[in-house]
C-alpha cells in the first residue's frame, strides 16, 4: 500500500497461486491501483518493485500476472509457453522467476480473482 499524509494513494495485491506441476511458493500479482490524479508518477512501479523484493526476501519462488507485456517487461516478467492460464490470451500471461526453475503447467488464481466468477 502507498500512502500520502492523509490517505491511501496506491495498492498492489500479491496472492498465492496453484500450479498444476505442484510448484510451490508462486504468487499472482494484481490488482494494482493508483489514485487517478496520481497516476504516471511512479507509484505503481514502486509498489511492484517493493512487492517483488519482499517476496524474494521471504522465499517466494516466482510471480505470475495477466497484463501488458510492454509494461511488465521492465520488471523482468516474460511470457513462457510452458506456463499457461486459461483466463487470458497467452501473450498477456507472464511470469517472473525469483528462485529456482520455472514451473510448467496450468496456473489457477484464488477464486476471488477468477474472471469466471459470478457477480
């Protein structure tokens, strides 16, 4: 979470994911939000960098996300055809290995983040 003197101005969520090959210690990134009047000032990038550093320090093995490859490449995320998520076009599903080998298989996010959940 990012705050100024009086309010929360940004947020980045990291939650555990399940991978069909049994890999453990992997997390999903998202959602990320920054107050509209404060966007494009580096707050979101700082939140992502801090989250990556915190997960690396705590023994996280990697992070997956659905997002713009051009944006997330700056943090080291890349598409990997051996890792898939049925909820998005493959070119938008990316991973960042923090430690060890890249997993192989299907990724499942927590039900709260499923695009298929009912309203």
